[in-house]
C-alpha cells in the first residue's frame, strides 16, 4: 500500500449501510447458531431462570414448542441439558432410558430432527447429587477413569434416544476415546462427537448452574477444567488429543474472554470449531440492557460477530432463536 491521505480514505467504504453490508468481512447465518435448552423432570409449567431473563427450565411440552420455534427461525441446532427429579452419587439418570434427557431427546427429534441438529450434552454434573462432573473417590476427588465408563454409557443412551451428535463436556482425560469406542461398539459409527476440548474453570458459568441445578456441593472444578492462566499451548494440546481420539468437531468455552484461544485453535485445525457464549456472557448483557447501560440488540450482535470473526464456525448462544429470526 503506497497511497496516503488525502488520496487514501478508508471511510469511503463505510459511508452507507448498503456499502458496509456489501464489503462486510464477517457474516452471521442462522444455521451457525446452536440453542442451549434445559428440560426439568417433575414440573408442570416452564420455570424462568432468574439470572437469565428469557431462559426457562422447560417441561417436555414447552421444550417441544421452543424447539419448533428455533427450527422455524432457521437455527442450526440445539443442545439439551436435563435436570432429573432424583440425583445420586453416580448420576444414574444420565443413562436411564426413561431418564428426562432421553425422553426429551426423543420428543425433540420427533418434532424437529429433520429441520435442525439435535445435540446431547454428555456429562454428569446435572445428574449427581454432589454436583461434580464425575464419580468421586472416597477422598472426594473426581475419579477420571471411573467417570469415563459413565460417559460412555450416557452417550450410548442418548444416541439410542435419538441424539444426532454427542458433546462430552466434563473435561476428563480420554473422554472422547471412551465415547467413540462405546458408540462404535453399538453400531453408531455415524454419530459425530463435538468435544468440549478447551473448557475453562470460569466465573462466567454461574447462571448456568442455577439453570441446570448443578453447582458443586463442595470444592470446585479447578482440578479438571482448564486454568484461565494455564500453560501456553494447553488448549491446543487438549484439542489435538481430542482429535486424535476421534472428535469430529471441537469447542472452546467460554467465548468472549477466550477469543485469543479461539483464534489459536482456528489457525491450527481444519475441523468445525464451536464457541459457547455462556450464561454469564448472556446475563451481563441482559442486566446491563435492563438498566439502560447498553443497547441490547447492538451488544448481542457485536458479541456474536466478534466470536465469528475470531474463527468460530458454530456459536452456542441463548439468543439463537431471536438472532436467527432477525437474520433471515
């Protein structure tokens, strides 16, 4: 580039809305959005999540309705989280064929399974009475290898119920390999695995833990989720391990505070890359907008564009249906 001002005027390409739209380098499409949804056993009406305005713990009936709304808006997929009526130390409801997640997966697939992708979150924290993502040892630590067996059983149950993708989120070493082996052994070689490969021990998960009723009763998840200040290259190592074990796509979670990680992974791999715009990111915008501190619609779109620009092919966001409808 040799031209300088006044010959060079970058503002020429920003003067009007049609001009900006024509030259935009980052675009959002409804099919790139995935809607996280919660279904709770034993409730008669959908229950609002106090820290996440507009988000609900659904009944099976209201879940079907919301899934149809997402499909009609053009959302690319939904990911399902379940809250059972009874929890225990091993998360028995996670692979119970009559468990709330399995029943809800079958409901949703029958409603919208031809219109969007139905994904099952594969973890134990919503199902254990202690709130951790795995089986605990007598000393109260998460037993990585014993947990792998539970993840494998849960993934098989979810796919039998109709899940079209499974997404292991517990950050156990070897979780993708265990699930891949179990699925293949049951004849489900065609089912993709979307791995939560770089999931950080983040303060931004607080509202989710209200929605999924999964806050740990003791301790925290720092021993298995990634440290935000962890070693350089740790995220890439986790991603490469998951890919070597058979992951078909990978995810970074949270999104906005980890755009640098998202970019690093995007530059290093050639599989679909997802980012989860988590509950705290959602709640902050909603709270600020409710107080008149930010323009809600602009803040939502700007945050999604930033995640897409950093390299995400897919964005999990609680605004998926709303934004998809506006983009169509």
